[in-house]
């Protein structure tokens, strides 16, 4: 199969006065500040009608030169290890008469769309076309492992809850011990009257819930009733 | 109970999409190869004229051009020139003090930056290149800048021509066309002339050497003459050498019997004749000339004679003034093969001789040995009892006073390894022989397979006997306990540091399979897939003549051995762990029932496929008119299928159309019948010959590769479609899946049948297909294989344009992806997404990730002993291998398992227990006091 592609090149190379296409890669700062860093294996392929295929490697000045392109409609693909490049459609059309040169035009094309669906024009020229092609994205090969992250671990709500309760369990007795008697009394009073823990609070009510009484339709005596109390 | 099962099932459904950062470069391996270097195109050269450090440049027989760092043998850069595997001549030259190397192959002359390998210019010539030279001393006015190149080209029957190309741009400065149809042979440049050497065929069929001298500046002919080679030259093969770019280039040739050596200094008509000594009646098999390659070095040359068992050499001097050639001295005859290399230092010329066990350097002026180093080992493996011989060598010598102070010699060995000798010690080797791999297979070492079989037996027998078996096995293993205890601390340390063990026998996961590779030149070698940097053995298995193909096929039928079938013979078996040939007694299968295995034989030609059962014709397939058969791929023999159906999201089942005799046949328009450009893909039942599915694609580029695959109940193929106004142009990947019926929980005509025979009735499958537009051509397709086929599959595709191998998860291709609507809840539960006609290859799917794997041609896969993992091995020019877990490594702890974290957690829990214990005790005591 390399031999076939080579023969395609061979045949077309002998076609005289064919068009010349130069594709250069400009410096595109955030993505590719220096096109000189592109790997050596970067190459451009023009795929034409069956059997016609040109494959050129990157040059020292980060360009790709197709010296002799025969009349046809081509798909231009840039293959690079590290970057994506958009595919282009390149049309080389016959000169109207012998004195004139071929017309060469390039547009962006979209994979999976019909061939006539052309994108923005990348330029056109007589006998020669120089166009610039910017990379469209960087290739990222590696999947990051969902590793262990101590901050993320601590930030998770479950762990936060556990930590808070641990502080309560261990810290409360010391806090209580270190309070002066007045505050302590006040605190105890507060606890008694709190709706959750005090007498008549929700917890207390739940614990002393009179199931039989409730079944019998006995109303609750507390207006602020929580828990299972219902109003008629 | 159901929950873990369910979660396990979803785990299997989730495809592993990527290569993990911590696994890349550890689980995969890659030999970036060049192929066997050619002697004439290998040299040391300074990439930067200002620096002293030089690189080794070579253009190999595989058509790869590259630079290798002589310090460690690593590849600095490489380019694939067109015309891989073609026997066409190719050339590589570097001008002294130049930062370019100039290559020539087929009709392309190209200059490459010596430092980084980027292309400087490329020029096509009219005919096939016969020679390329750098013009060293040119017209004097443009000595600064790049030196010009001269190229000689000529096709058969066409006019030959010489062109001078500008060294900086590659532009043609002048062209000289020769009259007549003499075959162009070589071009040679001295300081004042360009000499073109052509071969003129006389009426009697002999060759005469025609020399045309040209003016380098104008390209005009200065002189032309014929050398009277009489009737000695029957073919161009006996022309030993046409020295180039030396102060006095020479032409040397011998007669067919290698009895006399004739030497002519180009530019004069005088021919010096020397008789070749016939030592002890041995016939000289080969004569080679080694001459310096610098225009201002002494015009001395060495002639190397080789018989079947020995070699020797003579050194000749050329008198530059009168063109007289005299023999200066001889180097003694030694047993075995040897190699000579020429190096220069200023004007002095040194010859280095490499034999099986010694390296020695002499000056061209006298026979006194300037340096001698014993070579104890070349540092490579070979077959049992094989003597490793040097094939050719290139040296870099630095001489201080009268002794060689340092010498580096890069040698190609008969084992196909390319090594560097610093003095007499081997410092690195590159297994370039792997670049010519034509067949490869995985084989399980015998011990591992025996172990796996024992485990299998235990798993399948009843609990009591399994227990007894396991107990006896453990008792038998007790004898290894002392050794285990000794190695235990080391193993624990290794386990924590992630340095894996290299023990082949104790490989319980089946990662250490042995890959045997057969090469184009009749050698076979073995690699350990778990520790690939070491070649286990490397031996010659077939004695081939030059350019002879042997089409080997490798297979491993049982553990510990590999069988090779080729044109050289069938059924040769080798022990995979040491390469020993096993005595070939045809095994008699006592248990096998001859009647049960009815043989179906296939004969395939371009225009028909015939099947015979029991030597009676069974069926015949002939393609549609104007079509020829392109390829036929059957389902793999070992293709386990875990489930006969596909479970849908609502727990109903679609039954797969499973038949062991499926094959995918491709026919395409024959190129001779005009440009109709269609290809048809048939799914055949190879027993009944029934066509189960066929699809035709028009407007296909038949010159680009068509990759096909069939496995389980699905098929895949890829092709390049040509442009038409309404259809997309580019590469397409088609995937099809065969079902017994498209109604869930229904087996169609097979409902209720226990058995059926495809020769009696062939129920037709219901086929779903999807076509995806892919960004680049696929040259080969393969599929991952696991032990039981439970793990989800990945479609492996070789991408020649990117130099990569991609593993596409089957779910991304699934032909049941809904078209034109979003996936329903049930479909989403299956992992199906809405169909999108464009399938971009996510870089995370690339198994080769950052590596650039060039020239891959074939890929094989093999199941490991654990279900999650499949081993992959791909070859071509480069060799690449990895192991992949398409559904993550669910049955083995991977690299993501952090042993330190686990230990840390255990330790933290232990500490916590000690801290909390007194608290709890106190609380319990307190409670007692409260309530009592």
C-alpha cells in the first residue's frame, strides 16, 4: 500500500506546470507559541481522487509544500501528534487556456457533511496558494486518576458532620466544666426550655409518646407540638 | 445480594476510555526502530559543524532514515522515506561540515536538517535515482553555505541524466542528458570533474563501462570513453565498487569467478589487474572495496575478500600523479567472517577490522597495528551453538600520535542486532531485526499453562475433590517455601516500590507471555511480553537466498511451544523459552475422533472461492462481474462469547446471531476493468456457503487500505470514500451486528430449537449497521480478546498517518445507537448514546499515547489469565505492545491502588483504637456508677 500511494505521487509529479500549495503554521500564542516545537512526524496529506495522494513532511520553517498538485478536488489533513488541525478542502481547477495558470482554492470542510458544504474560505490563488492553518486544539492523552486528596476528603459533608460531632463529644464536657456556675445554670435552663431537649420538647414527646392515647383520638396538650402531633 | 451483582454488571458495561498517566510508559513498550542499516548509507557525522559531538546517520533497508545517538543508542530523529520494503537503491550523503544530510530514494532527492531531521528541500527527478553525491569542491565562488548535490537518474529504456541541485533550495542548476539508452550506474565527483559511469550492453550481452566526465560548473560534457573490460562483466553484480568523492575515485570489478581484480582510476584509461589469491582451494565468494570518502584524504583503499569460512584483505595505494595502483600490504587471513571499516582523520586513512573476537586498527600507510581490543561478547543473544559474526561496521577513530586513543565502532551483527563497541566492549544494542518482522504470535510458557490448567481443573471438579487437589498442590508447593521465605522481604519491597518481578514461572496473571517473531530474513526470535527489553533468543530457522520470501505463519497450539509453517516447510516446532527445535514427530491424537472433525478446505483465487468438504466440492463463490476478491477474514478460532444475548435496559434480551463459521469476504472492482470503484462486503457462512449479509459501497478509493474484521456476532470494516458533491469525502468505519431477531426475548425461527445445522437450514440474521466518518485511514483492525469474553470489547485500529494504535470502545460504535433522537432511559442504562455520524478519535483512546509508532502493519491480541486484561502486540517497522483492560482492571489491583495509603489507614485506625479505648472504658465505668 505504500507503493501504491507512492505511484500516485510518481504519476502526478511528472505532470508539468501543476499548482503549488504551501501551508504554513503560524504562531498561535496560548495554544502553540512556537510551531518549531511541532514533532518531526507532523505531516500533511492531500487525498484526491482514487490513487492520487500526496504526503509531505514538515519543513524547517514549519511549512508544508506540495510542489505539483494536479487538477482535482482534495481533502487536506494535517496529522500531528500533539495538535488537532481542521480539515480543509482544496480545489485545483484547470486553466481556461494554455497561457493561464491553474486556479487553486481552499475552504474549511466538515467531517460527516456532504462535500459541497464548505466553510470559510482560506484563500485562492493562480498557480500558487499560500495559506495559514492554525491548530484547533491540543491533544490530551492521559486520563487523570481519581486520586486521594486530603483537602477534598475533609471538605466532604459527611466528614464535616463527623468532625463536628466529634468536637461536640470531646469538647462539650470540658466546655461545661470550664463555665462559671451562673452561666451553667442559665445554660441548663435554656436546655430545659428548648423545643428539642427540654421537657415537653420534641425529643421528650417522642420518647414518651402515648400511642394508645393517640389511637384513641386524644388530642395533644401542647400547641407547639412537634413530632407526630397533628391538628385537626 | 442483587446489588453487588448489579454494580458489577454496570462496571463491566462502563468502558475504560483511556490510558492512565501512571501506567503510560510502564505497561506499554515500544522499539523505535530503523531496520537493518545499509553499509553504504551509514556514517558518523557532526550535525552541527561547530560542535564535536557526532551522531550516527543511517538509511536502512526498510527505507527509514534516522540519526542515532552513539552514547546510548537512542533515536534522535527519523523519517520514513517512501518505498518501504522495496529493493530499490537508496542513498544517503552528508557533506563535510554541513548541517544537512541528503537522501535519495526512488525519484526523490531530499535534504534533511542533520540536527532535528526536518525537511530542508525535496526535488523530484525524471527517472529513478541511480546515485546521489555531494559536490565537495565546487566552482570556488559559493563555498559558503550548503554544498550542492549531484543526482544521476535513469529508468529502464529511458534516457539517463545528471542534475546538479542547489544545496540550499534544491533547485536544479543544470541537467545533462546522456545519449543512447545505456544504464546509469553511478556518479562520482573529484575536485574538478563529475564522472558519470554508465553500463553499455554489447551485442554479445556483456557490459562495458562507459565513463562520461562533465564540468561541474556548466554541466557540459568534457570527455567520454569506454573502459575495455573485455568479456569479464556479465552482470553489474561483479562491479565491486565505484569509489566516490575521493582524490582519485576508482572503479573496481572482478570476473564472475572472482579470480582477478581489475582497478581503474576514474579519469585515466589504464586498468591495473591483480590476481586474487585462492587460499587452499576455497573459492572467493565476495569481494568488497573499502575506500575513504573524503576528497582530501590519501587515496588508499582496502579490498576485502571473503570465502565461506574465512576472510582477508589487501591494501592498495593509488599514485595520484600517474594513476598507478600498487598493492601496499595484506592483512592476514582469519577464520570466520569479518568486517572492515574506513575512517579518516585529516588526510590519514585508518582501516578497522572486526572479527568474531577482536577489533584492530591499522593505518592505510603501513601494516603496523595501532590498536587492538579483544571482544569477549557482543552483548546480544543468539541461537544455541550459533557463532555471531559481524556483517558490516562503521568506525570513528581518534588517533593521538601513533596509537588510537578512542574508537567507536557501530556493527551490524549476523543476528540482526546493531551494536556499538567502545574499544572492545559493547555499550548498547538495537534489535533492528525486529523491524523486519513478518509474523508474530503469543505463546504461554509451559509452566504457566500447566498452572492455569490445574486451577481450571480445581474450579470445575466437585468441592471435595477440588479441596483434596488444592491440598495436595499446596503440600507439593511446600518444598518451595524456604526459597520463598528468603526472597520474601525483597518481594515485599518490590511490591511497594512498584518494581515488578521478572520471574517467568511465577506469572499467575498470564502477563509474561512469550511473543515469537519470524523475520523476513528467516530468523525467529522471542520476547517476553512482561519484560520486553530482553530478547530471550534469536536464531536462524530458514536458510533463505537474497530477496526470497518464505511467508511464515506462527501458531502456538499448546503451552511452551510454537509451530511455524512456511514455504520452507510445515510443522516445525520450537521450545519458546530457549528456541530449541523440538523433534518433529507428528503427534497422533489418540482421543480425537476422526469423524467428528470434518475438514472443510478452501481454495481462494482472485476470482473465486471454493470450498470442499471431505474432498467433495461443497460450494463455490464467484464475485459479481468485474469484481475480484480482495480479502477474506474468518472469525478468530479462539473467540469466546460470554453471553448468547444482549441484555437490554428493561431486562429483556436480544439474541445474538452466533455461528463459529462466519467470515467476512470483500470483493472490489478489478482495476483493469475501468474506474467503477465499488467494493462489496459479504458475511458468509463458511460451511454452507450462504451469504448472510451483503453491502456494496460505491465511489471507494480502492488504492487506499480496506481493513476488515469479524468477531463474535459483529463485523467492522473501514475504507476511504472518494468525493462526490452530495456525499462526504474521507474515511469511513462501518460496524454491523447480527441478531437472531430484532424483537427482544424472541429467537425468531430458532425458537425452541436446541440444535440446528447450518448445512440443513441457515436462518438469516437481522443485521444492524452504522457508518461513522473517521478522521483518518485505518490500515488494520483487530479486537481485544479476553479469557472468557465477559469483558467489553475494544476495536483496535492501526492509524498509519498518525503513527498510532487506537482502541475504540465497542459502545462508542454500537450499531444500536439511536438515530435522530436522544436515547431513552432504558437505552441509557445500556450505555447507548445518540448516534453521531462523525467519530473523532479521542486522544485518550490512543493506546500508543505519546509514542510515535511508525510503519505498523499487523496487530495481534491474546487473553491474559485474568479476565480483565488483553495483551496487544503490533509490528511493522516499529514494535509496540501493551496490555489493556477494556472494562478497567476489576480483578487485579492496579497502579491506582495505593499501598501506602492502605497501610496508613490501617495504622491510623490502630492508633485511634488505642486512643479511644480508655475513653470507652471510662464511659462504661461511669455508666455503671450512674445506674447502680
